[in-house]
């Protein structure tokens, strides 16, 4: 059943992408909570964090208009999630831990969907990997710059490395002809595991 | 006289857009004055503030090339205005008040023209509202980030809310079939009034 | 031999462009060294600095996809150069001097290639000049914002002025019908000389 399988493939990437937008929106809203913003500040910072990485990806790849203009679900979902966090943020025992883990989940999801979208559009492997990393990292960078904080991404923890592991795995498995569901899930699992271990065990690369 | 009316419609949006670029350029130049920049710094910061929001709007909507490449009046006007401010900034009794009010005017103008342009290109209502807010807010955000200050937009004052009121009014009146001149002026008036009251009376939303 | 000459012309701009990407990548890696980042941080900051200005140029001009997606050499070169700097940065006697001079070289190169690309695409003179300045300045601005520093570009030293001199010279010589090799080299030499004198002699414009 190739048509059904094709539907599943597109479906998996879409579901992961919406999930990524929502967890990054949560991470943006948690920063808004730390900065004691008003509900509109929650919506603005959450939405920008959620859709920022994918927006840059689409601009650079020449996808027009960008994904959230083509399908406004991608715009409405982070607006609703961010606003809900104005009340829901109190449910997190630690806002900083919530931020770090939502950010890790979003990073792993976007490293996969960013690289997938680039491959679908015929980009070469190096560009697909860069696109996975960029999609994963850019939303969080805007979030931190707007909030006046040093970007989490550039801290000495392993972050871009984890996104590189996810995007690289996806591109290699694609080259080996592995099916799209399997390679998406394998790449996501690796990116998230690397980042989770780095957070839990304080892993870092040697620095200058 | 439909053709004349059509001309008027495009004319109103164009005039508002050039006005918006110029008042945002003034706000950028006033920040350059606070930072004691040289004339080139005035031009750079003023021009980026003036055209930044519309540039992002056009990129996201897939308008190519962006408006100031198609029509260089939009580039030359803020360059001239910003440079004139190198001498003219002294005319402002208070540079901070000048900045806040030029910024308010630019915000109200761009919330209308940003949403209008998106509707003209066939974007759905939620995207048109987001585009109005983004056009209104982005120039000021770049201005403040480049100047190393916390973005005015994210302060606890009502700002994005005012842009939301303007863009939302425009989209609703468009849906109700109200003529373009009337809806543009009504939306502008509402956005500016909300922001002006917030500035004058220190209004703010409840914060986290 | 028009075809050969044409090849030379494209060849000169390409070589200057790759050089510009690499020296800006070095400047980004030197900031990574000052911030004591890990190898991935070197790659990220160096690559973003190297390709950031040209990416914005291509987005604004409507070139799709952007240059480093079309030709991945522009992506791979700064990745390799930035990573090599993780060990090579120690070769610089003064990392700050290295940064300032690599940045000056990149600025002069990109002021020429940015304006050339805009002219090739039929942009009017004012837009071509703006594009030269923007390509030259934007990579360094992102570098400094990401590193949490005040952008070097907006300091009171002559910087944007030098890029303006380079891009303006290129556009004027183009208008006068001067050959592309000569105008590219003359414009580069002027931009670099103005910046070098400003650095060496502490030149600055009068400030507000």
C-alpha cells in the first residue's frame, strides 16, 4: 500500500513538527514566566520560539510562503499553548528544569524535521544536516536574545552536538535507504538521548 | 469612479507605509542619539528600524524582492530622515518621550499596513493579524537589540496588545466588507489610542 | 575572448566571496576562543558569521535558495576553517587584533561582492549600495549579538563608512563602464584602506 505508507510518512513528520512547535512554545512561555511578563508577552515569546527555527529553515530553503502562513494550525497551536502556560506554568515544580527539558524535546524533534524537509527538497547531505541544526537551535536563540539572556545553545553543555547527532543520523539512514518512520524515530531518539545524558550527567566537550 | 477609488486605496496604504518607515527611522535615530553614535550610526540604526519589520513581513509572505528593493523610495526616505536627525534630534525636548511617541505612531501604522498587505496576498485572518503585529514590533525589537537594550516591546506596558487591536480591527472590518479607507483609519486610530492611553496612564496587563 | 573574460569576472567574485566567508569564519572562531567555547561552538559561531551576511542579502534580493544551499562549498569551507581555528587560534599573537583584521578583510570583500550581486540582479544603485553594506555588516552583527557583546559595527570607529566607500565605488565605477575586475579590486582596496587607517590611526567621525 504505497499511498497509505506515503501518508504515514508525511503524517509522522507533521505530528513531530507540531509537537516541536508546541514544546518550544512551552519553553518560550517558561522564560516569559521567569521575566514576569503579561499574557501577551507569553504569547509573543512562546510563539516566536515555537516557529522561529522553522521560519528561518523555510526562508533559507526558498519554501514560500513559510509553513505557518500555508497552514495556520502551526500559528494557532503555539498561541494557544503559550497563553495556557500563563496559568499552567505554576504546574511545573521547577521552571528552569521545565525549560531545559521542553527545550531538549523541541531540539530533538526539530533536528529530525528540519533535516527531513531539506532532504525532501533535494538538498545535499551537508545542507540537510545544517538545516536540522539550524531549525533546532534558532528558536531557542531568539528566545534567549529577546529575553536578554546568553543563548542556552552556546553554553558549554552539549547542545548543537546533540542536534548534529540527530540530523546526521537521519541523513545517513536516508542514504542507506532505511524507511522514513524508522530513521525519523531513530534520529529523534539519539538526539534526545545525547542531550538528556548531557543534562543529567553534566557532560561537555573539551573547551578552548 | 472605481479606478480612482482603487488608486486612493493603494495610495492610502502607501502613504501610511512611508510614514511608518519614517517615524520608526526617527525612533531609531533617537536611540542612536542616546548612544552618541556618529552620522553613519544614525543612518544604520534609523534605516534598520524603519524597514526591518516590513522586510521580515515580505520575507515570510514570500514577496520578492522585498518592498525597498522594488521601490527604493522606501530605502532613501529613512536614510535621509535618520541623517537629518543627527542635527534635528536636539529639537526634541525629551529624547525618551520622542522615542516612545514616534515608536507608538510607527507601531499603529505598521499594524494596519502589515495586516493589509497579508490580506491582499490572500492570507487567512490569523496570519494577517500575526503579520500586522510582526511588522509593527520587529523594527523596534531589532533597534533595541542592536543598541544593547531590553526590547521596549516586551516591557510590561501594553504594546503588542495595541498592535493586536489594530490588526484585529482591520481584519474584522475587512470581513464585514467595510471600505478600505475607513477600516485602515479606524484600525490605526484604535491601535494608536490604546497605546497612547497605556503610555499616558501607565496601563498594563496583569503579569505573571 | 568574451566567454573567457566572463568566466574571469564570475571567477573573481566567487573567489572573493569564498575568501570573505573564510575570514569572517575566522573572526567568529576568534570570538568563540575569547568565550572559551567547545569545538562545536567554534563551528557554529564561525559558520554563522561567515554566511550570515550573504544569507540576508540573498533573502532580501529573492535569490532562492540562498547561496550556500545551491553550492555547499560555501557551507563546508567555513565549517572546516572554524574547526581548524580551535587549534589554530593559538597562532594569533593577539586574538583581539586577529579578530579586528579578519573582520576588516571580510567587510571589504563583502562590500564588493554584496553590491556586485545586487547589480547583477538589476537592483538600482541605492539598493546595491545598501546590499554591499548589509552583506558586509550583518555577519559581524550576528556574531557579536550571539556572543553577548555590543556589535563592533556600531562602535564609534569608522566601519559602515568603509563598507559604504567600497560599495559606493563599485556602483559608481559600474555606472562609468569600468571593467568588473578593475572595479572589484579598486572598491575592495578603498574599503580596506579606509578601515585599516581607521583602525591604525583611531579615526572616527564626529559623534552626537
